[in-house]
């Protein structure tokens, strides 16, 4: 049987790069091509880098010339900052008139993919809807958000969030590439955490901000370029996002190794986040406070006892 | 001290002979330094107790409260997929409601034996009172009576509101939709539903204790699909807490609320009008209506669903009338 030939878009990014690296180690995978405008950030041995713009119709030539049988579109951009702004991000993700946000893009990409699937039933099509990635290596708006010393949150709102560890994300991509898993799957670690809870686990101080002011603050922070607060992420801070991962486990056949909480803990310990306070400190405070208050109450009741 | 040794909370530290071998009230290893006996002063067994007085109730409470605070501060608590936070609910949210339950409305429960000790059940209740305090009282009643948590299904509005939505989620409630209720029942939870919705809670005072239309019977379909028994719940007393004499519809539309109530005290007395009247409450749980004998396909038959809906509705209405008669007055 002929070896699998794979083309990966978005090879310069974390997931694309690491997927290529994993596939390189697989003897059953033949040639691997990586398309992007920038060279890969991960060191790759036998992947061929093709500098091309997927917005350009010439990409069809690349597809024909490489004669691939598997295409992994890992270049859906959820982070407008790096791609040079929202309008451009839109054009990379799909080519039509912008309406709102990444969710809309993702939805349109899915629709394109699905209609393609209908036209070509002979091609297996897997659509993965990833939860927010987290882990010690991956760089996302969420990991940068957790790296802030003081973290803004939406006053009166505590979103539930689901997280997928970077190792699990790569594993799922590898399996989707190597095996046949037609269908659409939500991909996330088991369980959810509240944003407030996640911040406390990370030892961060949350500063709740009234939602009408959040957009103002968001654009102010965006100007500094330190952290990217798009209206999309502000929405996320208010409502969060939770999906049912049942199908991933039963039909896709993969249960992520890290639950949402475990993924978060791994990120917190291995990326060495600067904690404002640690769990040990909290325990010490608990003990000190107990000793102090208990002694206080004893001292109050002791003189009464002496009188009797 | 520069060379201070950090001691992990894992099993390894058990071996440390310098630390007390006792356990704190919440079961964690004690972190105090041990004396000659291997225990600290507080956990010294037997003879030591005479020298240092046994922990008083205050101290036990203090220890529990501080342990709770530590869990909150470090995020060391678990929630489920719906956002239910039992630690917060049991230690803060429900205790806040207890005075209302015990003193203000003196809630009396009947038919608690009809609620299963384990496994799924769909509680179907009447809804009244302008604000959904009847739902909160039902939640607390079930917890007091059985130790189980009732997961309420609510409209979209509360979940969109700041603070309210957050607390609604954390106390274990979720949106009234077939997907969520099916998942909860399949997981063996008690689910509470108010099929009258806004029509029930926002009805004028003159229509008190008259059950409104029961939606399309979506709750019956869910019960049939999951095989969970339906338990009719009749709440007497909530109708009188905020008697709505007029509904300012244009104002409600402007604010995006389903109704804008005028009661004898609200908005005339301002914030004082938000104090509910201290009516006497009776919550009765009726005989379970079993759905397990029917096949899940029965949910596809609209006539069958309608009849079952009507049966539940009738059961609640009859119990309401019966308990209204048995109540001496609105307030006693």
C-alpha cells in the first residue's frame, strides 16, 4: 500500500508544527508538506516547507503538485492580533464578507468543509471543534491572560470554561490524520472550571470590571500590544463556552489524558506562573488565623471560669 | 529562614516525625509540630485532653469555616459540567435561605417519602409569587428532607442577568431545555421543573392557585425518554408573598422583563416593598407517576403526552385545593 502523503496548512504555528513532528516519526507516513507564510517554529527533519499563501488561488497548484491524499487545515486563526488584524484574519479563514467574530468564521469554515464533503463522499472529512488550548508550551490569548499579574474579569459574571491540553490536542490531530474518523467532534478535556476558580488555582488576583467599561479597557489594552483583548474574548469572559465531549470519547474513540482541571494544573506548575500567593501560604494563613481566634475565644472565656 | 524546608502535602510528609499524627476536623492531616507523644497539643489522645480543653463548638465551627475559606481562596473545589458547586451551595447559598424557610414562611413538608433516596426523579411543581422564591424554597426543602440536591430548570432570563445568573448556575440550576434535563436525569439527579413558567409566576393575585397552561408537555417527553418518575409538587403559600395587583406591561417591555409587578407595597414603599409577606407555606409531594412502564417511543405520541401532562396537572391542582382548605389562614 502506498504511504500516506499529508499536507498541513499553518505549519508555522504550534499545532501544525507539532503535528508534522509526530507524523515524521511514523514510518507509514510518506511525504509531509507544510504550507505557511512563515517557516515552521518547531524543528522538523523531513517535512517539506512550502512558502505559499492559502488565500492565493495558486495553492491549488501546490495541492496538485504534491499529490497529497490527506489535508490538515490547521490554519484557522482564532487570534486576530498576530495575523495583522481582524479583516485579514477573516480573509485567511474564509473568503467572504465579514460579519462577526471567530465563531462565525469557524461556522463558515465548517459549512464550506461540509458542503465539500457532500460533493465528494469518497473523501473522509473530520471536523474538530477544539475547546481553548492550554499547556506549558502553547501560546494563546488565554495563556497570556493567565500570565497577567492582576487579571480583569467581568463583574457579575463567572463563565464556565473547558480546556484541552496541548498534548491531547496534538494527539487528536494525529489520530484524525492517521485514522478514519468522519464526522464533527467537540474536543476538550473532561469537566469544566469556573474562570474565578481557575484564577484562584493559578494564585491570581481577579479585578472585576463592569461590562460596559470592558470594551473600553479592552481597546486600551490592545493598544499596548501586551495582551490581546478582542471583543470576542470579552464575550468569552462573560459567557464562557462548554461543549458536550461525549462523541469524542465514544465515536472518535479518544479520551483526553488531561481533564480540564488537570490541564490547567499542568499549565500552572510547568509554565511557572508567578503566583500572588501559593497553596502552602493559604494553609499557613488558615492555621495562624485559627490559632489566633481560638486563643482569643479561650482568653475571653477563661476569666469567667475562674470567677465561678 | 533561608534554608527553610518546604513540606509537600503528599504522603511523603506523613513520615515526618516532627509533625502531628492527628487529623483535623475535615480529615486533613494536622500540620502542627508534634510533642513527645507524636501528637500536637490539640490532638493529644487520652490524658493530654485533660490538660488542654477539648475543642469547643466555636472552635469546631471556626475550623470548618476557615477550611472552607481556604478551599475558596485556592480554588480547591469541584463543579460539574452544569456549573453546580456543592461546596458553595451547602455552606453559603442554602444556609442564607434557612431563616426564610424556618422562621418567615414556616415551610411544612408533606409526602417526603415519595421522593426516591437515590436515582432520577422529575419534580413538577406549580409556580407563583412574582419572584421565583418558591423554587428556592423547594430546593432547600428537598435538601433538608432528603439530603439530595434538586436541579431546577429555569428560563433564559435569570442566566443572562449579572450576579443572578452566576448564583443560579453555581447552585446547580440550568436552562429549561430537553438536552440538559435529559442529561441530568440520565445521571440520576432530581430535576425540578415549573411548566407554567412566567404565566404562573407572573399571574395576577385574583387568579391565585389556578394552575395555568402547562406549555407543550416537553417535561413529560423527557420523563418518558429517560424513564424517570414524575412527582407532582404542590406549593401553598407562595402566591401571597408578593400579591400582584397590576402588571405595567409597557414598562416590562421597555426593561425586557416578562412583567412589571405592582403590589400593595411595591413600588409605593420602594425597597421596603421588596420584603415578602410572611405567609404560611405547605409543600406537598404527591404519589410518583411512573413512566418506566412505557417505551421511550411513547414520547412521540402527542395525545399520550397530553394526557399524561393533564394527569400531573390535575394531581397538583387537587392537592393545592386540599391544602388550601387545611390552612387556618394565609399567615398561620
